[in-house]
């Protein structure tokens, strides 16, 4: 199967200038500006297969949003090649724009003073959606997103979570083949985040839509994406499965323990590094080498008064932080 997204040696540079502080600096900059170039995206390449749900992560200023804007045709690349479903995004062909959708958590496409349904009707006309399909799609998505009762309420009266759900509904009405999500859960409470993640998972499975997701919430990425691309300072530093990333950078597993009776901290030293130990001696977390965690867990169960034991992976957020730290050293 041919990739639906092809990115080759993609680069985007912006020209900026420096200005000295104060009135003198302002006047000086009017006649003699000092320009410099910033590479927001620096020679990155990747391909994405149809139906993949890929996490696109990195710190602030890494180039994630800039890349999505080039993929959606908002920005022109400085150099390199981009192809999405056999279209060149920067040409902004109408047929191409009908096949994609971009959702930005900090940008709204709905009219603030009007009910969300009015925005949906506008999108219906823009994308030339048939009446019956439109009615069925609004009914289907509003049920999945649990917004059936608020479609006629002015957008300004909705909560942040409700508005985000309506933004998603508006973006999906024309059934895009490719969906670009830029921080779709930013600012939302954990309950709404979970509901939106469940919706994305179900939608991807049902529609086979190709999705590229940026998020600072590692729960979004770990629950939704089997593959992740990590960029830093505009450069790609990892592209592969989440499982391989965990094996490569998370050499340990966590044993989270609850005891029936109080134990000493020294009782755990031989098993691994103690990450957390409650002073009452009834709870502890031990980091154990991945290859030894089964043996260590069995020995703890045999020799200590364990009431409950949970084995977990190192958090994805910790792994990514470690990668960025290595990149700075």
C-alpha cells in the first residue's frame, strides 16, 4: 500500500530581526535592521500509511505546528517536498482541501455569537455536502461526542470541553481522509480529555482516517498512537513504534507495592532502585531492570508481606524528557 503522506527533506525558515530596547533602538532599527534566520523545520522526512494514527511530539518551538501547517497548505515550505494523497498541499487545490481537516486546540472555526449548528450548516455549503448525508453525519457525530443537547446554544455559552467537541464535529462533517490534530485536548479537564481520546480511537477504527496528532499530554499519545515521530529544534530525532521506544529508553519497569505489614526500606535495596517509599512502610515503588522484573516480583511476593503488586512501564513523558536531555548533552 502506497503512503498517503510523503515528506522529504522538508524545511521551513523564517526571517526575523533584532531590536535594541528603548526609543534609540527603535529609531536605529528603522534604518539598520539586523536580520537573522530561524529554521522552524530542518530537513525532516517521513511517510505515513493510510489509516495510521501517528503521534507527532516535541517541546514548545520544536516545529510541530509549522509542519502541520505545511501539510495542510497554510504555509509554503522553504524547501523540500510534501505530498498528501497525491496532492501538493501548497497548491491548495479545492479537491485536496475537501480531503483534509485541521483542528487546532487554540483556534476556533465556529462563530462565537451563533449556535454551533449554524457553523455546521456553513461547512455544509462550503464542502457541498448533500442534505441527507449532512443530517445523518451531524446526528452520528453529535451522539458519539455527546453534544446533541447543545447544538443550538450560542458557542460563547458553551464550556471549553463542549466547544472543543463541536470544533471536532465541524471538522469531520465532510469525512476527511486525513485529519491533522494540533493540541486538541489542551486546557481540557481529565474527564473531557478521556472522552475525546475515546472518540478519536473509535473514529479512527471505524473510518480508517489517517490521523497525525500533536499533543503535550503524553496520555493522548500513549493511548492513541502505536507509532510516534519526535522532533526537536525542527529536526527529527525518532520515528518508530511506541513499543520500540519504550524498550530502547526505558530499561526498567516499576514495581508498585502495597504491604500488609510495615517493612523497612532496607528490605527492598537488593531488588532495585527505590523510587518511592512511604514512611509508614506500607507502600513503595521500586525500579527494576526490565529483564529481571519477573524474577524480582516473584522474590518480593515470596519474602515480603505483599498485599498488592502492580507492574508498570516508565511514563512516556519521562522517556521523552530523557531523549531531549540526551540531545542537549
